[in-house]
C-alpha cells in the first residue's frame, strides 16, 4: 500500500491515521490535503481487493480528517469523496439505507459546489 500513496512525505501520517493513533502531529495544510488523498487511494485499493471492511475504516478516517481540516459544515470535494467512498463500502456490505444516505450527502455536497450540469 505504501507504494500506492500519492505523496511519500505523507506516508507515515496516513499510516498513523490508519492505525488509529490519537496524537498525530499534522504538517502544514498542503500536506494534509495529500494525506487525505492518500487515504482515498488506499480505500480504493481495498475496494479493488474486495476488502470492504478495511475500505470502510479508511474512508471513515478520511472523512474524519477532512471534516477536521475543512470543517463539519463546509462543503469540500474531498469530504464528498469520503462520503461517497463510505457509501460504496456500505452498499457492498448490504447496508443499503446507510449507503443511500451517505451517497446522497456526498452527491448533494458536490452538486452544491459544482452544480448539476
């Protein structure tokens, strides 16, 4: 998985989030965005491998970090992508109502930012 990460400088921090470490020292803002993107790559890899529980955990961490960085009431493409990733994992696990709600939140967020066309 380390080889799949977008930015090598964020590898250790992304790994710390995946391990659930509470005290992770965050770097400057631009690197935090890279960490969120790295988590998305890892989540996609888990989905491709059929590990939906692992993907859910990664997307949950991605969502938490994105909401921490951008705010819980702020629309941001990475927050929306995390919600849609969570939705996909829920759908694959047969949790359709939760999947729908997460997907709707993510799509509504994107539509609010970029419009529907």
